[in-house]
């Protein structure tokens, strides 16, 4: 829990499958996804009002949704949340209400933690924004 965030109201859902219908319903009520997690095959999603996002989309796939992510990046979306089970990977991509100056994002899928890669990126002023664990290939 945190105090001093712009969020004014929250709702959450714990589900045995990805709660896409619930997310769509909440988007229509003015909420945006602000956190996601998984435990085994269960999904947990938190949605908030006044999150600072104007638009959001979900990329959900049995594999890693690389094409969808790149298509969304080209339209101004940025990854703001991600989670994965052994069977699915879900990413939330958002457009902020306030324009962010030259935000760069990249993703990496590996079978082991990429310590060397992370250090190389730190040297170029790129920092970890999010991390999740789950199966990304069949």
C-alpha cells in the first residue's frame, strides 16, 4: 500500500484465468491496470482511477507477444505492467496522459537472469523497469 499516489479508487480481481472481460468492464468505468501478478496459474490484477494513463491495451499470448509489443510501441504505448504463468504472458501497455520525453524501452527473454546484459545497459543509462518470470517458449 502507498500514500501520496495519484490513484483515488482501486478495484482488484483474483482469477483462475486472465480476467480480460473484467479489465474491459473496468476500463469503461475509468479504471486502468496499475499492477498485475501471478501465483501458479492464478492471476491478480489491480486497477485504479486517476492512474495517469489515457489509454491502455493488453497483449496476452501463449508465447511472448513480440509483434504486438513492437506494434504498440510504434503507436506511443509503453509497457507499464507484466506478468506470466507457465502458460501465458500478459503485458499492459499504456499511453500516459502527460507526454514523456523520449522514453526508451526494450525487452529481453532469457532462460537465466541476464546479469551481464543488465550491467551493459546500466552503463548506457537504461534501467530495469519491470521483471517477470514465466514460460516464454513451448
